[in-house]
C-alpha cells in the first residue's frame, strides 16, 4: 500500500482537460509544499513534470499544471493529446522519519 | 548534458548481496543530493534511499533500513547502493535519480533519472 493515494486509472478524450488527484496526510502533502509529479511511458524512466506543487521545469508543456488543497495535490492536463497517455506518479517530502513517499500511480488513457 | 548510467543488476538468490552503481556526468556531482528509486514489475515507484551532496547524510526507507547502504565516490562521480540480505520483494528495476536543486541534503523531486537496472531475487 502506497503512502499517497492516487486513482488507478483515468481517461479522457483528445482536447479535454483532466485532473489527477493525489491524497496524502498532514504528515506529508498537508504540511510541505514539496509535491512533485512524474510521467512515465512504458519501459521508460520517469520524467519530472511538476515540482514544488505547481512549478514546471523548463521544457515541460504549459498544458501541465499543479495545485494543492489541504492534504490533496492535483495535476491538471489541459488540451489532452495522445502523447499524454502514460502513468503519472505523485511524490511528496514526508518529514524526517519517512523522508520521501510516492503515490501508487494513475494510468491515463487518451480515448 | 546530464547522464546517469546504472549498472550492477542481475539475478541473486534470497539472502544474497548485490552492489549497484550509477555513473554521473554533465553536472557538478558534489552539489546535488542523489537517490535510488525502485519499481517492482508492474508496480509503482518506491523511494529507497538518498544521500546528500557531500555524502555526510544518508536516508533510507523502512523497507530497506539495516540491509541497504547508499554511498558516493566523488572522485569517480559514482553513486552506489550496497544491497545485503536480499528478499524476493526487493525484485525491481532500480533507478538512480538526481535532486533538482543544488545544496539540498535530501531531494524530494528528481529532474534526471537513469535508465534503470533490474535486480531479480529468486532461487
């Protein structure tokens, strides 16, 4: 069982906007603004899409955005494209005992 | 260009040991915290261990504490993971990952990842 909870799967049509959720606790997401999101295509290494809740690394499309409310972080993908079909993982700093935790991942399907 | 290249994976019996390496290039190695993240077949990502840029501070997930040791050789720009008392549940692809900003003791976001090395624990 992962420390952060993500829906197993989400789907959307090209051009739509979808939001992926990531639920933690007051010991991680609820306290720290160190939430990151990763995109992983089959057989590939993860790619950083969002860091510090809502910041985007250079080179990542502005169709990707992040936010946080309470113990839940969200990744929104606007203008969904076929190439966005992948697994998405959230990650958070979790304090001096647990350190770093990942979510179980969400498989995004573009219909 | 930042590059991370893992090696050392393979098949090992339960109770055995293995040492993973991650060669780093394209950035000032001592400025960045590094981590190991693993992914069991068909499963999600799991953070395993981390080390500060100067190698002084190390961190471990409870699942590997006491069995795994992370270290780094700054003269060789290489990250290591010594894995002892291996169990079937340690079977996974192991990725090394670079912290995304200089000066951190412990990175919780990772901007570059290696291609991974597969560790299989089985008799």
